[in-house]
């Protein structure tokens, strides 16, 4: 694929890949990183524009890596060989799988989000901070047929390496949009979706019949939904639990609620 093996940390692609670990640089370049063979395969097969791919030159003939290099090349993606030591230094993973792919983020605004999500339930993530939980919720939303995910109140950046890894391909198929509270509410109103806020003081979710799609609001892990969304709720719902159990992990709760409303 590439004749020159890059070994310098000052190479322009290496420097850019290292920078994309930071949100400021992701926003500035409109890019994000994907690592892991299955994740990269999913990204290359999706309708996304790859920016460049770095790979460990010593593993180019690995039967699990070589096809991905060809897949990237077929999409006119620059494929660059680097030393294994340099790739590990740049990779956000503790142990690199021999590949690191930079991609351009999907261009989604309120109008395109509404078009893609019309007629389906949505998820609204309200101030969630743990990237593992956010990524798991995205993956679960994709599996449950949720139409899209809105991010409000400084929810963790979904394009961070940890969220991308946890989402396991969901970001390549599911529209995601960060909005203000008012923008989010107006969008849900336009889509005619009632807001169902998940909170321990709500009604048993099993008794709630929304009669159609709904916007599931999931609040911050430690403090729950924000005051804005508590007031905006058409319904507050809870998942019944055994006595003595204080709460469920928010990603687990999301899965229960998402799958409860599948028609």
C-alpha cells in the first residue's frame, strides 16, 4: 500500500491523529478517530468519508488487517504505514490492533435530523458524562430502532475515542445532534413527540401507553434529569425495582425503556 514507513512523530498525519484525541481539535477539523478492526470495518462500510488511515507496517500482511487496507484504498482514503511504536503512541487504545482511522464527522443539522428521525422514537441525553454509558446507550438505541439521539446540557462528546469505541458502529448509522434545551424542545415539538422523563419518582413505565413514538429523556447519572426537562415532560416514568435497590445504571435503564416501546 505505502512504500514509505513513517517513524516521525512530527509527520502531519501523525500530529493530526494525536490532536484528534482532544475535542477542540475534533471540532476544528470536523474529524474523529476510530480504532479497532471491527469498528474500522463498520466505518469503512458505512456512508462516511474517511480522511486517512494509519497502520502498523509490520502487520500489513495480517489477514485481519490487509482487507481493511484495501477497503480504505478503494474509498480513495490515504493509507499510511507507520512503525508499530509510533502507532501505539498515537492510538487512544491501551493496546493498538494495528490500525487507526480518521473520518470526517457526518454533517447533521436540525432539518436533516428531523427528516431522518421522523416517525420514530428518540432519545435525549441530558448531561450524561460517562463516555462508556453514552456509547452503550447509542449502541442500544441503534439496536432498538430509535430514530436519533439529541444531546443537551453538556453531555459527553460522542466523537471522543471512548464513546466511539463503546458505540460499536452506532454513530455511523444513527443521527446524533447536540442542541440547547430550547432547540431540543422545539425539535421534539415539531416531530410531535411527547417527552417521557425517566426518574425514580415517576409512574411504572409498564402502565404508560404513549400510543406511538416517544422521546425518552435520560438524565445525569448522579443527579437525574435537569429542571428544564422535568418541566417539559409529558410523563415521568420509572422502572420498578426490588426494595433496597437505589437505582439502575443509566445505560441499562435506557435499554429497558427503548425496547418497551417497539411496535
